C-alpha cells in the first residue's frame, strides 16, 4: 500500500515514448503523506511545465494503492488545502459556531484513503 506520484511526458517531446511513465515519488499510505503528495504533485507539474512547456508537460497524477487520482481531483481539492481550512475555521468562529466545524485537511485525506481502500473511489483522470 503506497502513494505514488507519476508523470507522463507528451510523446511529441523528443526521446519520450508513448508509454513513458515516470514514478516521481513514493510514500507510505497515511493522511499526512497524502497531503505531502499533493504538494509534491504541484511541484512536479510546475517542473514539467518549466522543462517541457505547457503542452509538452503531459500529465501527472497520484496513485493511491493503485487507484489513479487526477491532478484536478487532488491538487485543486480545497478540502486538502491548509490555507483554505484556516479561512473556513475563521468563518466558522466568526459565525459563532452556527454550523458544524469544518474538517481538517488530515481528516479529509483520511476520508479519501478510506474511500479508496473500500472501493468507493474509482480511477479518475486519463
């Protein structure tokens, strides 16, 4: 059971075959490592964009225990963003606790892991 960050460079880039998939990072499956993987995923995409351009960068994604999670499903997920959590927590306090306290990014990451392991979350992305 692991979290892996993978990338595939566009095959039009010289020297990259159609099936050239690279494992960029591999981590143990924990909520904290999933949050770390989301940050690393953003860095991989930025690096590939700098190196190969907007089109050549291809795609990158997280695989959680063999289930592919797209860049958008992970890197753009506000529930895993600690800055947005702090904003939500501030709003919750300002509104005098009139609704349930927002879940922390670690709690949301644990929910994603549980959904993948139970089979509720299926492959995302291309």
